[in-house]
C-alpha cells in the first residue's frame, strides 16, 4: 500500500481508494487483522473477508464495525444476549444494507450492553468491554464495543445505537465523535429493539467529517420502517471554520453531580465557541432535570413489550421443561441478564392495571413538557451546548451494585433523546488523563448545522486521540 490506513481518517482512506492510491482489498485485510487482534472485548464476531459491498461507493471500501443489535443475514446477531445465542438472521438491517451499498463492508459485530440496556458495556452476556485509555475503566455504553474499537484503532469507524445516550456517552468516555440523529432520520428496520420510540442508529468516528460521511449514507425514508422520514436537507460534509452569527445556548453547568474537571473543560470549549464568533447565552430548560425519571419509566415500559417475543419458541435459547409455562419462565431466566430482567420488571409494573396513568402516563406528560421546552429554547438559539457525561470513565464494577448511580450517567443525554433531537459528542480535552465530551444539539433535522459547528470547534480544540500505529 502506498499509504498507511492507520494514519488516515476513514474519509481520507475512502478518497485514497477511489483515487487508486490504496487497494480496497488490502484496506479490508489491514482492518480485519487489527479487529482480530482486539484485546478489549470490543468484538463478538470478525468477518473473514469483504461481503460484496459496492466497489465504487462514496465510502470507498472502508469497512465498518457494526453493533451486535443490527441484523446481518447469516451472521451472529445476538444483541449481546444469551437468549439469542447462535441466532443468524435471514435478512439484513436497512442501516447495514445502505452502508454496503455506499461501499462499506461489515468488518465485525461489536460488543454492547445486553439489548442496549446500560451505560458501561458491563451488561453484555459475553463479558465487558474495556476502555482503551485505561483498561480498568468502562468505555461507556451501550455502544461501548463500537466506541472502544474506534478509539483503539481496531476499526476505522463504526455504527451504534442511541436510546438515551448510548452513542454520545461512550464517544465522550473514549475520546471520539458520536452522533445521534433526529428520531426517524435513519431506519430502525433490522435493529433488535429496546425502546422503539427512542432507538436511533448513528456513527462513531475519529473525526466530525467521518461522522458526516457515514450519516450521509444512513439517512432517508425506508418503507420497511413506518417511523422513518425523508431528511429534508440530507447531510452535507462540514466545511465551517468559524461560528460567526451562531447563537448557542448553554445548559447544565451548575447541576449537582457534574465533576469539576468536566465542567472546567466544557467552559473552556464554550470560550472557544465565543472566540470563533459564536454568541453564547444561558438557556432555560425547566423540565430537562426530570428527563432521567421519565426515561426510566418510558424506556423499560417499551422494553417489556419488545422483549416479550423472546420465549424460546421461535429462535434463540430454549430451556427444555416438562410444560410450556415452565419453558417460558426458565428460558427467560436463563437467557436474560440481571439488568434486562430489572428493566422488564420495572416496565411491566409501570404498564400494569392501576399504575399505568400514575407512572407511564405521567412520564409521557413530562416528555411532552421537555419537547415544549426545547421548542421554546430554539426560538432564541440555534444550538444548545451541554456536557455529555457528568464524569470521566468510571472503574469497572464501580457502579454495578448501584443502578441509580449508573442511570445518572445519562443525565445530560436523555432529554434530547426524549425530544427526538439530533446531538453530537466531540472530545474537548482530558481530565484526570481521560477524555471529556462536549454535546452540541439542535432542532429536528439540523444535523448539517450541528456538524458544521462541531467541525469548526474540532479544529479549534485540537484534541488528539490515542495513537493508532
């Protein structure tokens, strides 16, 4: 090869392949070898070879790592749950199909929290993922395998899913870029569901330009997903170098639980926004602080319905018993991990007769108020900026015995998920030697504006990730 893919970002590699400076077969084999050498627990399966992706697409043959909840025909797709042990779908998710059509073959399936339920990727049925910055710490979750692989240089780029922060939070803790699009902008067809009104596919990459390039291949209406929408503007590659005229609202810097080192770096990044010409002001989101409470009623309620299909009858694990009811019970006991069982129980309780309105109905009312808060805020500002995670990456096992502490990891990301808004995490520095992320969010379908702002800030902040060579 005339260039080293380890030293190039994914979009530059794609351009080199299209220009004949790199061979697509050699690029795939280079990344396949790196994925196979992973020692962080990032992968559950690695491909043997390219899978017939388009040869001349805009993604240039650069392989993509795929979170294990995306169905890929004939490939193990378990959502990191033992209840789907050995499941090989007869079809491929729309997101993966679109990436293949744009020229990106599947590199491998990445580890995750089981059914995307978690903030640390410690809940996988196949073991935890470790953070490449400090292998005694978590990479975040639930897309921790995808984030760790990109950060460690065992994947050029990856896709994950974000329900309450599961792209943005691991991107923050691993020092990479992660974007959640507008709800409906990317098809959910073929994604193994957690919470259907919240789940969204998005990119995890080294650079903002890479994120934009992957997003451009993913967005668009899909007749197989009734919630998908045609993006009114599409995704354009970012070019902005300044933020002149951009109105930016800041929220959350005075919240209890925000680590001082994280707050300091976010404030410095806000100073960079001003130095680039952006106008910064405080923004009021009066109901956003209730987002976690509402989310942990709504998401488990939807999960209890979505996971009812796993009963040992049609696919996956079956625990043989003498009668049907015992088979159901034992299969679900053996197949689901502790966190999944906890959320099913919470969700079933919230939906039960006599409690539905008090819990689920009230949570939906709070969700509506949060949507209204953002609508009001975006009448005065173009984007909202917040921290991504209240802390840097925590130690493995540190929060597993305290679910509430774990849930609060998503304090800053959940409100945007409940409102269906696009948001991105970009690295803004190191605290305690570990990455900190800055979140930029906007109104529905403002992805290109967010990417432009993130691109300008990325250059100004000059964050350098882990070396890949």
